[in-house]
C-alpha cells in the first residue's frame, strides 16, 4: 500500500480540542483500562517523581503476579492475579492497600499464553455499582463492590496459543468486550445487571489481536472503537452495527485507540510490517508448484523451507487444524501480510462506511509502539517503543518534536501516563522513567523497582499506583 499523503488542515475547534488534557467521552463513574486516556483527572495536583524517596511511598502491598492494571473506584482498588493455577479477582483498600476480599475463578483448564504473558491480563472494569472481571480461561464474572458474586458469563476458551489480552469496558449499563483470535472473533455487548448478551457482532476477517475497545461520543450517540488486524472499526453501541472503518493498521494490534475532542489517534506496529522489512507469502498457485510435493492441494509443515515466514505462524494460519494449509487459509493470511502497515494515524471521522481515504489527517511511521498505547497530553503525543525509545510527536500535524532514550531498556508493555507536567514510562524490566512534558525530551528522574512491570500505572487524586510482578505501590508527592 502506498503511503497516504493527505494535507492536514485543522479548524480552530480541532486545535482547541487537542489541547485538552482529559478525556471527553466517558462519564466520571466509568472506570476501565485507559478510560482516562492515561491522564490525571486534575492536572494541577502535584505528583511524585522521586520513587526512592521513602516519604513519597504511601503504602506497598505484596501481590501475586498478573498483568492487569489497577482499577480505582472510591475507597477500592480492584485487580486480578494468577498464581499456582489460581485465577483471582481481589479488592484492596485504597487507603492502606490491605486485602478486603478475594474471589477465585474456577476453570477446567488454564488457557495457553505467551511466555511473557499471563492468564490474568485483562484489567477490571467498574461502573460504581459492580465490578467486571474477565479471564481468557473462563469468560466474564460480575461482583459487587464488596466481592459478592452477582453473575457469570462463561465464553472461553479461545483458539489462540498466546492467550487473551483485551479488557472489558463499561458504559450506560453495558459491558463491552472484544476477542479477536484465530477463529470465531467477535465484539460483544453484555447487560451489566444480568450478564445476558445484548448483541454480538462476528468479526469474520479479524485475526488474533489483543486490543481493548474505546468509546467515542457523537451527535448520533456513542460509538465503540475496535482496533483489530488491518482495520479500526466503529460500532453502534446500541445495535452492534458497523458505522465506519479505516484500513491500514498492523497485522497484530495490541494498542488502544484514544479519543481527544473530535480526533481519534491509533498507533499500531507488528514485526514485518515496516517498509523494507515486509513479510510476504507467495501467490497460492506459485506456492503449490514449489511446496506441494504430493500435489494434494495442501501444504504441510514438512514441505516448507526452514526460512519460510509461514513456519512459525503455521498454527494460526491452519484454521481448521488439519495440519495442512489450503488455498483459503493461505490467501487469507497472505492478505494480512500484504495490507498491514506500521504507523500512527490521526483520524477525524465524518460520514459512514470506508473512511480510509477521506478522514486520515496525518500519519507518522517512526518509533511506533508494539504494545504500549500512545499518550496525548498538552498537544504532544508520547510513544514508547521497545528498546526504550521515546518519541514525541506534534498532535496537530504529526511532525516529530524529538526522540530520546529512556533509562529503562528492553520491552515496554505498560502504556505511558501523565499529570502535573510529568510523563511516566514503565519498562518491562521494572525501570520507571519520568520526563518533563513538552516538545523536548528532558528526563526528570528514573527508578528501578527490581521487578518486572506489565500493567499500566494509574493516576488518581494525587496518587500514583504502580504494579510490579510482586507488589502494588501507592505514591504521593510528600
């Protein structure tokens, strides 16, 4: 696909909306992954930056492993864990970090998951009345704020060797969830009170991805934004019908789209999608001539060369699991490689249907994150790419401000968060780097927690919650 080159022209209203420091699409009572767009609700409240200062540590709570981020509501913190084959949903005291309640989810089998993944990956959602917990090994469970089971909605397991990644979100009495896997991908709306399905939209062309949906408010009602392989799709939250879509995303999507004013920002990257490093598969007719040694119309693993990009993806391409690839399976995945792109897009949706060639205001192709969702704060977009590369981009026109090297090297799974003029980045290895908000890359401080970090930190009412592989920390500026 050729690079889309569309002149970017903002109206005064759009410029103003980009300078907002908080989300404009959700009610304050709705708490879920990135419901705050990664921003402090009150940007004027002081936040800590020196995590080695004992006076800044309010409390530390020992915690079993898990990759979910904390979900904060009132005096509660909700989080999920996985240890000794036990999946747990727990409630903690926000004031002290002490355990208030714990509920185990009984499953027949734990789902397969990536070596650096976790069966406790999804972040909890809360609407102020109920708590919604999701595990890819089971499905969804609903609890009261005090931990009493209200309902269960089993919907697993899924065909995905790396497990589930998307988290539930909640709005206006409905819980939304996206599950994109090798087969049977879908997006669903569930009644928050009863756990019954309101609508379910099949995603036939979707391949495995791990994104969490987001919400966008329009004059026609809320839209559910679902970022999946190759495409960002907006669904009507009431009916589940597709309203519009934009093509050009990566072949695997882990990030969440963010809404700032009337703009949507989505950054997706996956290996083999960069120009000059693209993965490709031969046309089916050429492939059968070369590899189908027994001329039976199928290609098996032993017929492929050792350097074939198909080999380590054979499981996901073999949709019917008959250990042989047919024409449909081959061409379906070849299409994904052909169309996938790695970039961040600024989208101003107007209209319905395919908006790919009409609503993309700008795009940028360097420093794109694999898992960590971008952060938009004070007119600048901040991205953390694996290797510890931070990229600062102008949210108005997509021009690069500056790139810098974060103190934490290695991979970045946690998304950056911001408040009080500070941006917080957390590396997988456990190093948190704080930089100054602005167009220049200036490091304020960094701290090594000595334990891996996968969940995104949360800022709430002057407190910064940071989850490591073995504890949850609560900090406040002394």
